[in-house]
């Protein structure tokens, strides 16, 4: 009986000794192996980032130092371990990976990584306060191009002259999200030759044909003919920014706001322009105008007045 008790006691002592050694190596009392990675995240685990500046957060045991790098880039210098660290991911739409290494006091290293999808939501180059980029937008049928208007764009001392931007993406871009968009900005200064019009609000309305071949831009507050008479410009998307053809309403109404709304057919062969202030039928009743495109020339003007049931002040064509 004594021998059995002795064996049990010896076994218990060996077990406790093993537990003590295990806790000494892996328990809360210390860690002598490589750092244990409980967590490493970019911006708290967000799926998307809209700015390159971000915050890395860490939850790693046994780390004395840490360093980071963007994928395929050089490592930062080793710094004292902390729970968070400011970082800047590489600019450009798409998935971004950040690598992290954590080093223990005895030189053992553990590597972790995290990914985030970067989307650039900034305005085109040269954008400024009160430009109102995005006041009007239009997307091509295949989603590979879009036009955005900025009726508040300032050109020199000319306020609210307006601008628009055609943005395109490569055919091989990822279909699930934004690829690398390339913006081409054209302001009213490109199309107003020698007759710079302040407050034209070029870009108040925009439309891109479904096949992406033609663009129409409205400038409803253009006052070349009469105050706020308005105008519109038609551009081939692959042409020069100065290739826009100006289209004025034949009626050239005072405060007609021709160009307050625009639309264009899928293949860019017919355009529609609204003039909400035209009062040929009734005060501010509004009108719409159709144009046809053939052989590189926009021609004809078919007008549509107020349909039955609408009245003065309805702003038909808004």
C-alpha cells in the first residue's frame, strides 16, 4: 500500500513539474518562443480604405519589437512594440497587403499580414472648394467610362464657369470593383474661345452615350445671347477637349436655362436638351429639344413643348 502511495505521489510531482515548465514557457508568466500572433489588422479590419493613411493594430504576445512593409517594398526599421502604429499604404485602386514582423527579446521572429481594398474617391486633379464635382454624373453602358460635372469650377477670376471630367478604366480592370481610373478634365475655358463666360455653370448636366463615344454637357447659365439663356456642348469622347460643338436653342430665350438637363442615345446619334425656363407656351413652362447626329455633324432642332396637363411653372425639361 505504501509503495502504491509513493508511486502516486511521484507521478503527481512529475506532472506538476511538467505543468510548471509548460506555464513557464507558454503561460501568462512568460513566453520564450517566437511571438504569438493573436491579431494584426489594417484600420481595425475594414474591408475598404479610401485614403492611403491608415492605422495598424496589433495583439501579439511576447513581442519586444516590430516592423512593417507594404508588399514588395522595403521593411521599416525595428521599433518598440506597441498596440497600434500609423502607416501609409501604396496609392492606387486595388487590394493592398501590409506585412508585419514581431521580434521577441531573444531574437525570434513571427510574421503576419493583412489586406485591404483601396478605392480612390477623390476629385480630379486640380479640384478646389466649391467646385461641386459630382453635381451631375453619367456612366457608359459597359461601366468602363463615366462623366462627372463640376458647375462651380473656377477658371482664373471667372467664378462658376464650370468643368467636367471624362474618366476611363482599362479593359482588363477587375470587374468587381473600381480599377485604375484615368481622369481627363475639361473646363469651360477649353470651349469658350475668346468669350469667357463667368457663371455659365458648364457641367450642371452631363450625359455619356451608352457606347461611350459621345458626351454632352449643359451650361444652363451661359449668358452669351441673353442672361441665363444657356447652351450645351457635344464632344466625341476620343477627340480633343476643344472639339466640342456648341448648340444653342434657336429660340435663345431670356432665362431659358437651355442645358439644365441633357441626355444622349446609346450610339450617340440623338441628343435631348431641356430648357426649364423657356416660356414660349407659358411662363417657366419649359421645353425640350432634339438633335440628330450624322456624318460628323449635329443638325436639326425638333422642339417639344409642354405636354397636356402641365402648367405654368412646371419647368418641363428639368
